[in-house]
């Protein structure tokens, strides 16, 4: 069975009715289970998830109204539809009090059964979606905690403030400090929690597609646009959008973003009209804003527009005293709350400066759990196996080899490699510093030096 397939449990001692229902609803993609007794129905409901129930009132070993509360207890969100030839008023009242969703009277048309099942599926989908939102909100609030320690009271206070207002937020901090997790926590603790949370990594979107992804497009806007499509800003209407690595957004699109923030309208690619949008912007960057403005990676006017509520997330090495608390929180999130560290491990881990921040700490702990085989964890040994790479010392060509030993292609490739190293491997930033496009840089990287 497909994991996403929903289940219909038909509880009726008339095989012909059960078979007719199964055949009529086959196009709904449901897995249909047929039983004829109260005891068999309970066995199914307790062993697996049941989504929709068609329940007869009179069964060989009991009444449907007696079974109804037990079915709801076993599958809290399941929708129970009574289908009975005994529609006495007291039965209807007992069924509804027991948790029934709908009530049909035999003989009834199969079309009526279909409509009741389809209506139940729609309501069930909405309830499960709401349940997921609630879990996400609780989980996001919980997951933001590990990034805060005793010395980060100001950061905690700003995050709580951000969840109570609707102003733009700018999250800054090194890679791995938890900016995206904090963004989720802000959204799910805010009044927009029931709206969509749309996360966009500006560096991951192809440059040729980023405009149509953000703003959407109309049919015929370009080759292959066979139907209109809403953009990510429209998807975030009523909710929040996280623009991660916002300094990687092309400058001409930063100007369009500024217009969207000022007027709360977007125009799709190839479109002639503007659409109203109401989203909350959370921007994030691992680059110092002043540096990004100086290198023309970030428009200064956009910076002032998004920097209404700045929140900086410090690196782990700036708060090494929080490492023991972080370890305990991460062990819980990794499903190993009872795991323990070997003697001296906390002290060793607190002396490491964690260039990958919380993300690196989590990965090291996860590897240690997988390799521990039930013994005390020794994550510091993994730091020795996978040591942090130090930046290569800068040197000029004249310091390494005579100039006449290099071809022009070799000089270019060495310059590209050095630029990539200084940009921490970020292709988009390196391309801007080199004054070429990302596609040109990728082509040069894949071309062998003769």
C-alpha cells in the first residue's frame, strides 16, 4: 500500500453492500477494508490507521453506536458515517454523541455514499493540515531553544518581539548558527502561523529562473510557459517568506523586491496587472551587511527597508560555555535523550571553536551515536578524524614559482581557485568578485587546464 493512501473501513454484515461500495469508490484511490462484525472492526482500528468508516447500526455482535466511541479513541481524526436501515431518533442522537460525522439511511443511492465519503475526506484533509501546522509551530518554538544560551538574553528577547509584530526581520550570523530555524520559530509563534511559511535560498535558485520563481509568470511569458503559475511571494500571501542569503539575490531583483515591500503588490513575468500580496518578510545573510553594501551585493536602500528588526545569532565559538547545554538539547532532538558522553568529552568539545557552528555540532553528535553501539559517546575523536581545514596561506605567484613557468590559463585558474577559497566556495559571490556570470565561472571550472 502507498504510504499516503487513505483507508476506508466498511463495517457491515451485508457482503453485497460492501462490495458495491468498494467498486463504486475505486476511483478515489482508497484502500477499502471490509468486515462484518464489531470485534473484527476493533481489531483493524487498533492495528492501523483508519481514515473513513462506513458503519452499520446492527451488527451480529453488537450495535454501531456502541462501537463508535471506540473507533474514535483508536483513530482520533477518523470520520464515521453511519449507514443504517434503523434510523430511530435515539440512534441518531447516540451516533452523533459518539463521534459520528454523518448519518445515511438505507436504502440509499451509492451516489449519496460517495458524496458523504468525499465530504469526509475534505474535512479530514483540512483537520490534518491544521494539525501539521500546530506541530510545526510547537516544534519550531522548541527547536529555536538550542541556539540560545544564558548569555543570549537580548537575542531571545528580540525573537519573542519579532513574533508579536509584523515588521521585516533581518537575521545575521555565520552559516550553521540556526537562522532558518529561528525564522520558522518567529513565523509559527506569530499571528501568521496559519499561513504558509515559504523558505527560499536565493543562492540555490538558478539565475535564469529566480525571477519567475519569486514573482510567478503568465502563460506565454517565455518558451515553455504553457500555463500561468503563481510565484513564491503569492504563495506566502497571509504567511511569511524567508529569503535566505539575500545578498545572493541579483541586484536588479533587489530593486523589484523593494517595490514589493513598499506597495505590497507583485507583477508576474509577462503580466500586465499587479496583484496584492500580504506577507511578512524575514531575510537572512551570513555576510556582514556593511561589507555586502560596499561590494555592491546588497542595495543600501533595500538594506534600510529590511533592517527594521535586526537579530544577530552569534557563533558557537563566541559562547563556548553553552556547548554542554547545546549537546543535551541536540541529543534529545536526535532521539537519544539517555545517551551519555564519555569522561572529559564535554571539556574537549568546549575547547573546539566549531567553524560549522550548531550544524557541525549536531552532525558530529549524530555520527557519534551511530558509531557508539550503545557505549558512551566520544564525539571528539570524530573531530580528529575529520579535522577543520585551515585557510591556505596567501601567497603571490612570485613567492611560489617563477612567472615564466605559468601559462595564462594556469594563472587564471589559480586566481579563480583563490577567489573561490576567499568566498568559502560560494560560486555566486566568487563570480561577482571576478566580474563574470555564474555560468561562465562554472564553465571555466569544468574546463581542464592544459
